[in-house]
C-alpha cells in the first residue's frame, strides 16, 4: 500500500497489545482464503467434502481445479463411511455448530495432516495438532473480513507475498448498527458476493476490531444463551442424535447457535419468526439445489433446522422472546 504523508486523518484504530486471541495462526481475509493457503502449502490433488455444506466451501477447489467428492453424514453429524485416502487426497469436516469437537479429535487421530477442520462455526478453537483448520471472523463478529488458519508446524507457512485485503466495505455493519436493518441486509448480501477465495492478508480494520474483543465474556454469553434454549426447547429437539446439554459436551465448547431440529413431518414457516423480527437463517439453501440427488438426511436437515442465535448481543430477555415465538410456531 502507498504511504501518504500529511492531510486529514484516517479512521482511528487501536490494536490492544498482547490481545491476539489467535496469535499462533495465519491471519487471512476469509475462510476460503484460508483453504487456498492450505492448498498452496500441500500436495492436494483431490478432496472429500461433506454434502451438508454451503457452496462457498466448494469455491476454492473449483477456482484451483481440485476435484472433490461428497460424503454423507448421519444424525450424529458424523461420517457414515470414513474414506480411506489415496496419495494427495484430503478431507474436510465441519465442526457443526461448534458442537463436534470430541469427534474432530477422533478424526484428527485418524487423518492427521490430511484433515482440514472447517471451524467457521467454531471461532474459539486454537487449532488441532497436526491437522489443518480455518475459521471465519464474520460469522461470529461484526467485522468486514478475517479468518485464522492453523496447520502442522512444518507446513503452515506465512502470509509473506499475499496482498492485504483492502477491498472491504463496512456500510452494512454501520447501517445495522444504526438500526437500518432492511438496507443493511441488502448491503450485506451484495457485500458477501464480493469476497473472494484468493489468499489475502486480513485487513487492518478487522485485525484491530478483533483485538478489542473480550473473548472470555463473549464465550460465556454464548454458552449461557445456548443452555437457556436447551432448558426450554431440549424436549422438542430429538431428531439430532448428539448430546446437546453443555455438560455432556467437550468443556471447551463455545456453540455457534442452538440447533433446534424440528420434526420434519410437520411443516413450519420461518416467515412467522421473521415477522416478529427474528431472523433465523437456513443452513444451507445450497444443499437443496445441489446435484447429485439423494442425501435425504442432509436435505431434511437444511429444511428442518432452526439455528437459534446465541451470540454476545443477547441475554435472557432476547432468548425468552425467541423461545416464546418458537413455542408458538410449534403449536400452530
Ligand atoms: C461451512 C462453511 N465453510 C466455509 C465457509 C467460507 O467462509 P468465508 O465466507 O469466510 O470464506 C462458509 C461461509 O459461508 C461456511 O458456511
């Protein structure tokens, strides 16, 4: 970047000293950039991907011409058949909702440096010895870009040679902050389409914003909110076959959302929640459009999952409001 001297001042940024939560990682612009970096650092010639994912995960492989095959997961959100990898083959597993850390450790034992853990729903992880992982800061915080990649020490590399991401926009973040929700949502959708899977260094803006966060407080809030949902809705949440009570999960679990999977034979309408200003995304519409057909459970999951928000903006008042709205939806 050119250095200009004098004139008016830029946005004031303060990096808090010694506060890089992901100090041991490679700081890039987004999760896809992290995958591209991993591809650059390995001899990857093919990859196994979960069918239950969004198209963004496929992007770096398509851009770099790396062929991929899909695998199926079960109601524990674990692989139905664990592929035996040929030379140059890798496998990605998503730590779904940040709740699958114990299972990731089993995969890590088995696949070692051929495993890429998609921690885009598990920002708080500090990586896994000998396996690769990447997260995505935008999924957990109001920042325009940012992702941290971890990997085996001998292969991890650095960001020297990558340009800095300067092509970011914060309009949607500022508009949401000032309450212009509809406008911000439109801007957010447009902005997301501009993100690329090229490896770029994380912007200075996101790096500074992320250094200001009190991660201990944020993690505690996520865990509390999650457990409030579970206490109220756990009895309806019987489709997923994984422990959902926090006490039964790995002690370092910081959930991404509360995954309420409704009875798929009963139809429900997310718009009823939307009309009450409760925005529950579908994870992921891409699954319903993807070829090949089949993967019945993955399609059901996309349709019947309500990923209820647990993030640090919220506390008991908001969680109760969402619970009441969901209970009304169930009784309709
Ligand atoms: C499961 C999953 N993996 C990877 C990505 C890619 O992350 P990013 O958008 O930061 O590149 C996303 C984002 O949409 C995702 O949902």
